[in-house]
C-alpha cells in the first residue's frame, strides 16, 4: 500500500478545508474522522480513510486540528508513540503551552519532532490559502512545518521555542474577546441612539474605531445578537486557558482579562478547563 504524505485528525469546520487543500496540492492524505459524512466527503476528494487514529502514524507528518488539550492528549498520544524517528507532529489546537510540552516529551522518546501551530482565521481563509499560522519549536522542525502549512497559510509567523506560539495566540484571543465585547457594546449603544447596525458597521470599517472584531460581525451578515450567541463557547475556552497558563507562570494580566469579560457576552463563568474540554467543535 502506498503510504500517505500527511496524516490528519480533527477534520471539523476548520480541519476539513485543510485536508481539502492538502489533497488539492497533490499530497496523499490519510484522515481519521468519527463522522461518516465527513469520511464520505473527503474520500470522494481522494483522501485515504483511516479506520483507527493510530494508522496515521505511518505518515512522515501528522497534523491535528482538535478542539482542546484533552482531545489532543487522548487522541494523539498513541499516534506520536507509533510514529517513526525523524517524523513530525504538528498541532493546530489552541491550548496550553504545558500541553504541547507534554507532547514534545512523548515525541522525544521516539525521535519525533513536535511543532505547535495555532492559527487565526476562518474556513474561507483556508480555502483561499490565506490562513495566519504561528509556528514554534526546533528550527529544523519548524522549517518543515512551514512548508506543510503553506498549503493553506500565507501568513506564517515563527515565534521561537515551543510554547511561544501558543502564548501569542492566547493573548491574541484575549484581545479579540475584549474587542468583540467593546464592538457589541457600541452596536447596542448605536441601536439605542437610532443607528442602523449595518450602517454603523460600515462607518467602523473605514474609521479609527474599527477592528477585526467589527469586520467579523459585518462579514457574518447576521445581527450582532445572533452573531455573538456562538462566540462564548470558544472565547470562554480561550480565556480559561489564558487564565490557567498565566497563573501557572506567575504572570498578571488581570487588566486584559477584565476587559475581555466586561460586555454583553457572559465570558466570566470560571469553568474549569476539564469541563470545557468535554466539548468538541
């Protein structure tokens, strides 16, 4: 049997278009997916469907795009343990730097390199090949990872040793949460002043008060309340991770967290990470 070039686990809303881009660029890609409809769609595009996640270990590069630290550790530890020396494991999951260090230690025993690769963007950015990806790890491994993620990323930033990319991404997400809260508060104030929501968003798009958060609301073509209803699940996870990591490292970012939690969205539930990690995207 011809071995795959890429093994992939986590073919959800973000992961599936990543697999599509690998296939479109001619990379033989093996996928492990729980949902039958995902397996059928990707098989129709030429993907090799793995019956078990450990089959992915046959590939020289394995990529994961799972929802949480707990999912990555549970699903990917047996993969890394079976990967060949000299192979590469890339994690797109936004989580704790402590998690990625645990994976590094597992990989080190078998000569497997681990690179963290948190991203910023949406499925349409992946399909355009314009995703932003942050890479951290050993230089040689990051060089290889950069070539892999170039299938769907045009903005690739190397942040340094393992742990730094996730730190940058978590701080970015906390800032995005704060900007989203402020934008939603401004839209609510605009409505009370008789301003049409879309017209205010048009103004923000070309004015100093605009932000990526405002652009995301506008691009959704939904009213602000509908748009914001789906955000808390993801933002709570990210803020919980930020809070946990910075507490472990003795870093005080309470001002940033307070700004992220203040607004129309309830992001201050103090749910423990284990509870959050029981959900899958």
